[in-house]
């Protein structure tokens, strides 16, 4: 079945550094991928829609300069958290779908900023 | 407005009890998808079911069953004979046609199943 893989699963970084998270669709081409953020004991909030070959569409309140999204190919989208601060610590999850099918989620990436 | 409401924040049951998780949604789209996902303590999201807006048939999969009622905009999930391994957070989600089927999640219901 379709699989979406995220890397890394865990990342700890120092405040001020940038962190890149990759989201790959392993056996299908995803023209659209979605990035979500989940705070502890809360729901998943959509951050942005990543479109292959074009700029990402960000949800209201999400800083596009802080969370850089690149969807360079049909199987890869990356989320870069720039100049990370402790408040950026969270669980980040990506998803991809083939049209009219269920969303396939990555395993999630837990970011801890010290 | 597109919205998913899971009114039950936490539910605690004893093993072998049946439990129903409620989900009410709002959308003006006529074409949409509804989902249930399970998030165990390890954090990954596990897909349970997808239902499109034109298919109101109820579904049963082992101990799991889903009741989709368009008239009340509800998509409830029942676990029969619950087990400790069912302990997790369960999310109901809506993917409306507007916006390219991006998914909106409910707040989640945390289920505790005690032995």
C-alpha cells in the first residue's frame, strides 16, 4: 500500500539553528502534500499545503519565513524550521494523497529546541 | 465554515465494554470525505476508515463499526468489547472538496481502556 515516510523521527537542536524535515511518498506520486503541527495533547493543525513545482500555501497565522516548505519533486516535500526557538518544539506530521483516496500520513517528526 | 467537533475529551472504560466515540461535522460542500484516525502513545497516526459523502452505508470491521448519518452530520465510531490496546487518541477528520481536500481534524477523544 501507499506509504509516506518522514525523516528524522526525532531531532534535538540548539536555539537559533535551522532544522529540515523530509516527507517522502514511497510508492506513489504526490502532487500535493500537507504539513501539520501537533502540540502536546492537542489536535493536528494544518500549517501549509505543499504543491509540487510551486509555492506552498500557508494557513493563516503560520509564518512562511519561519517554516520554509519546498516541494521539489513528486515524491519529496521538505519543511525547514528556520532559526528555531523553544516555542517551535512540537510534533510535525506530513501527509500526502492520491486524489480521492485517503490521506497517508508520515510517522511524524518530534522537534525539541533547547 | 468547515468544522469537526468531538465533544468527548476523554473516555475511560473497563476492558470488554463497548464504547462509542462521537463526531459531528460541518461543511457546505456536497462532496467530502470523513475519516477516523488512531494515535497511540507512540505518536504515529493510524488510518482506520474513510467514508465519502455519497456513501451512507454503515461499516463494520472486526470490533470496529462506524455509523454515518448525513441527516445529523455525524460519523460515530464504536469499539465493541474494548481491549487495553485500544487505548489511544482517536481523531475524526473532514476533507471537504473546497480547498483541494485538505483535512480538518477534530480535537480528538482520548480513550483509556483499563484491564
